[in-house]
């Protein structure tokens, strides 16, 4: 029988489903709830909250937040992982209270892959609406509204410097209908970023530049098989994310959706460069912003 789209009537194998919905960030003490229970470290000068979906969460995708932590922790940066598997922009908006309570100095937002993927088919839409408790049909206009509301709340209720990242490809066939839609969603992100005067980091273009010429990847067909195979190869056979991609005829994605180590390193580099730029011209430090711990925030 051919693979079918995810649906509540055709669940993933139990181990895979447990992994997809496990809060790995909480287990590592990096999620907002864990941070709020623990409190800001006394050595922290800059708190960075990375918000998003499974690409940020890092349980079924290479973990760019951990890459950032390895690079910047010694310089007084602390990272909170606010990624949750399967989330759309609407879901991130609903859980902003915990993010805002962290009082971040910097916010990065990578959200929208599931918004695009929900348009793949009626089966995908039905699954997202049930699993993520969506109150309406996922559309480009609704995505824009939710992103605008996310930024509005962050700008009105925090002093954080905000960076959006545009979306990676869905499947590596850049001529596909799904990647045309990714382009539409990225155009919205870039427009909203300009209107709200926040940075938009060019993730899609950086990833696109890494695809080899004459690349002929297998098509993304909205099937659950690749996700299951990735889980088996990475967590049971102990293959690296990059090796899993190679096994599937892909360069940057493992299962047409999630990032391998090479692609996650691009995300980490973009955010890292953004943090370095803030450190060179630190408006918050110049203003002497006081953090919840009583220390002065500085980049």
C-alpha cells in the first residue's frame, strides 16, 4: 500500500509519534517553562528566545539552537528554545505569554512551514486543524495576520530586538507548486518585516545557494514514509542527519521538511551574525536596560 498523508485515522508508529510530540527542549531545560522555573542565570548578559516549530524544537530536525548555545554561551548568552512540533503561526501566537514572561533581549522567529504544508491537501489541512486545534482554515492571509499579531505583541510587551527568518524550501524541487507557495509566504514575511521595522534573515536564499546545479531530488509527495524512515535511521541506526539526507537523495532536508546538520548550521550562522551585529552596535546596552535579574543587558 502506498504511503498516505499524516492523519488521525492513520497514526504514526507509537515510538515515532512519541518522539514527534515529545517536548525535547523541556527535557534539556531550554523551553520557556523550564527557564521560568529556573530563572535567568546570574552570568547571562543577553537572553535569546528562538521561537518556531519542529525545525526550531530540534527533536526531529538538526538543532540549530544548540549550535548557537555552543557558539555563544561563553560570552554570556543564554538561549531559550520556544519551538514546538507541528505549530503554525496561530499556535505560536497563542503561547506568547510564556515567551514574553522570559523577558528576552533578542527574539528570533522561524514559523510558517506548517502553515504552508497545511495547504498541501485536504488530508493535511484536516490533520493540522485537529492536532493543532485551529479555529479556521489555514490560509496565506491568516498566516500574515498571525505573524503581524506576534510581532505587535513582542514590540509592545518586550524590549527585544526581533529577527524573522524566512522559510526553507518544502522538498528540494524548487520548481514545485509547494515551493511556489513557500515563495508567497516568504514574500509576506519580508513585507511584514519591512512594515514592522524588524530584520528578516534570508534563510531561503542561503539554503538555495547550497543546492548543486542540475540537482534532481525526489519530489515531495506529502507522505509519512520519509518521516518514519528518518526516525529509524537517525535514532535507531545512529546515522547523522546529513547521512540520512544523502540516503534519501537530498542535500539539505532529511524528509523534505526538516533540516539536516548542514542546513541547521546555516540557520545558526544567520542568527549568529545577527547577534554579532547587535553586539557591535548595542542600543539596549547603551540605554542601560535593566534585566529581571537586576543586571544590565548588553550585547
